[in-house]
C-alpha cells in the first residue's frame, strides 16, 4: 500500500479530518502505519460507521469497503481528468505545505504547474458593486500580465471577475472550490471553469469527487486560497463575509494583504477599511502591489476614457459624483437639473456603464471614473 492510498483511506473515515490526520502523522510518521495502527483513543471518537469501516479494513485489507472506495475514487479521478496530489509529492505547492494542517490530498483538474507560480489571491463580495467588479477585473488583468497567477474561489461577483480579468490579461488563474472538482459551483460559472483549464490554469479542491458545495466546506476552501498565495487582495467585502475571513487567514499565515479603499458610505467598503486598520496595505493601483511583491508592472495600453464623449448633463453628474456616492436629492442640488431630467440622464448613464446605484444613491463605475480623471 502506498502513502496516497493510506491517506485517502484515513480521510474517508467520517469525522477523522485533516486535523486528526496530522496528529496521527506526528505520532506514526507514515500514513500507512497510521492506518494500520489507528489507536483506540482515536477510534472511540469516530462515528460507529467509521469504526466498522476500520475494523473491516483490519480484517480484510485490500478487499475491505475502505480500500475498495479508494480504488473507485482513483478511477473517478481518471475518468474526470483529475490528478491526485499527495502532500509528500513534489507537485504539492510549497507555500501551502507551510500552513497549519494543510490539505493532506489535493484534487486538481488542469496544469499542476500553476501551483508553483507566484500567486496573488483576489477575493471579495458576491454582490459587489459595478465599481468593485471593474476593479477586480482590472487589477487581475494587470497582475496576470505582470507574471502573477490569480487565485480565487469561482464564486459569483468579485471571484468570477478576477478569473475573467486574468484570462483577459493573457495570464493563468486558479479556482479553488468548496465542492468536488467534478461538481462545479456555482453551475453558472461552469463554462468559466472550463475556460480557466483550457487557458493553462486549474481547478482545485481538497474534497473527494462528487462532493456537494456544503456551507462548511467554504471556510476550508478559504484557507487554501490564502495558503497558496504570496499575497491577498480584498476588493470589496462587508464586515461579516467569507472574503474578509480569507484575508484575515492570510494575515495569520504571514502573507501580504492588500485592500482597496472605498467610500465611507459604501457598506461593501467596510470590510476593506477594517482590514486596513488591522495592518493591510491600502492600494489604489496594481502597481502598488507589484512594487511590494515584485513582478513586472504593465500599465494599461490607453488612458483615454472608453465610449463616446459625454454630454454637458452627463459631465455635470460625473463632476458632482466625484469619488463619493450621492443621493438623487444631492445630485439635483449639485447640478441644478430638474428631477425628471436628472433621472432620465442617470438611467442612460447606468445603461452606458458610467454610474451605478448603491444603497446611498449613485456612484461612478470605473468607466465613469475614467472620464472624471481625464477631465481633471
């Protein structure tokens, strides 16, 4: 029996988990020995089904239910084009191996070489603002073009924008899942996952094949995202969010942590501001990250704002918004426009991707901010 087989068998025992696995390895130094010698103190803490599985293994070894499952799991991986990477393998990423109780086994679809590239994790809110999505995509595009692999969680919102930005920049990106690599979640991002793999990136999980995206899987997923990365960029996050947890894990793992500031009126900026108070670096451009992490900064090819020139009414709104959200009443006072006309202009600007509605009113998107910068 090899180490991978023994490790998969141990992890198959319900409630054993990575924490007890590493405790066993400290004691026995080898997963094969740990499986054969599972101490009574550990067995007594396992559910009855797991105890029966281990007893069956001790009696029948290769013909046991436990080892038959391992054989079937290896076959499932082969059928899905997934690779199993044991923590003792050369393909196992070195940075991830350094964290406390790393995943004993990784499931990977794609190119394992991406695990050894310098990685920046880009994380944030699922319900991000348009400006947040624009920032995630732009930062990821420039960082990927500069030689960093972009790591994120394939979720809706900032995660998907980060993966897309990396692909737009001609770089590679890694999606870490809270489900099995053959059960992509959310389903709407399945095509994006396949594009990530086709583009030289990979989809990664520590969970067995067919694993469902259960809520308890995502904190485990988050420690992998931060553990793989040299630095973590938080784009937008509420004060209580999984993305903020990922960034805090990165601080605990001695990774570099960056946060994009926002308006004090934007609830999605509060997580970033809280993280900056805890010591995260405030960044305004991807060049700020490159300067601290190394790499090559490749600036945008054009500084001209996209789209047709603004009308006088649109220019007045862009100037009034500046860098902060404004309510409809405030915009009416700032622009002296009649309310009906103002609302019609704002609707056209929303459709053009220049402004977006937030809780406190309206704010500029990245495209709108480009017009403001050009005018200034």
